[in-house]
């Protein structure tokens, strides 16, 4: 998991016989860190500032992949890997611009494909269990999009709005083995569960109002880790539990993640 503003990559481990998971620092960077995924060579792919950084396990740079054009007041935000090891990552504006942010796909040949170029704040990403549907969040309009996705080729269909969150802001998300979406609702202190048709079924509440993301973890992938923002946001004062990671025992399992297939 990442601390975006501090540029820190954390590892959450579940030791045998331990009652609580443990968090340890893996890397400390000098820029923002929007997202991080494992690489199939044992390192990481980092959405760092305006570029993707392929680093080894010790943080040494293997390759830099420029993404955002120099001089653009944007940074990379959330990212995720599809079933075949392609990486998708989006951006957010740093200067109040709207409707100009992107969602990119990094293919196996090193090329970048623009999937969206009209977003306000690209956020959570996930796929249906069979990889045939891509879900993506545009936080500011509260939109969760869905589109057909060919995992073999990376080709996408036309997006459509699966649902709109009107009483909070959708942030990061996770998809379970049954295809349900679990979405962090910024400003409401919740993780909401949605069916693949967009119907809400559940809500998990935590104390801090700014839930940021969630992920399935643990030996059976039945532990939902819930992250929260750790600083004051706007006029909302911080609460005692801001910045904490919360744990929820789930009746459904998550799905194993795929490592990014690194480019030689």
C-alpha cells in the first residue's frame, strides 16, 4: 500500500499466529507515489510523479517510462494490472483543471494507449473475475464506469456509466471472486458493496470520513484492508483515527493479483 504524499510504499504482512497484520516500509521516495504493483522480475512498477518507474527490490531504477507530458500540472494516481500483466494508470490535476485527465494502458511492447482523455480525477480500477469487464472511477463526478475488456489483446469497448455516487466521492475499489465491487467512499467513511449491475448491497463504516481504498488480503483473501487519509482535507478537521488502516473480515474472498509483466 502507498502513502501518496509521503512517497512511501508499505508492505502489510500476515504472520502465522499473529492476531493483527504488520506494516513495514519497503521504499521511501522523493516524489508522490500514486500506486505501486509487483513486477514479475521481483521488483516494482511505481506510479511516481509524472512517470512510471520500474525498480528492483532494493529501489534501484531499472527503467523510467514517461507518461504525463512535461509542464502539465498533473500527477499519476491509481493504477492496476490486468489478467495478462498490462498496467493501467490514471491522472489527476494539480491546478483545478477539469475534464482533461487521462487513463493509460501500458502494453507488453512498451507502448502507451490512451483509454480516456476527458476525466476529472482518475481513480480506482478493477476487472470482473473473468477479465471481460473493466471498472474505472472518475471521482469528481462520482462516476463508476464499466466497459467490455479483452484481456488477451487489451482492447476495450465503449464505456458506460454503471452507477453514480451522489452522497460522497468514489475513490479506490476492489472486486471480489463473485464479481461484486467494493468501493471506498471519500467523505462518508465507508466501503460500499455493489453488485455487477450497480445495485448497492452492503456498507462497511469506519471512523475517519476519508476512506481512500481497499484491498483483499490474508491467506484466504477474506480480509479487507481499508485505508484512510491521514491529514486534514479542506475544512474537515482530522479525527483521531485518520491515516489508520482498518481490517474487516469478509464472507467472500477477493481475487489474487497479477504481477506486471516487465518489458525487457
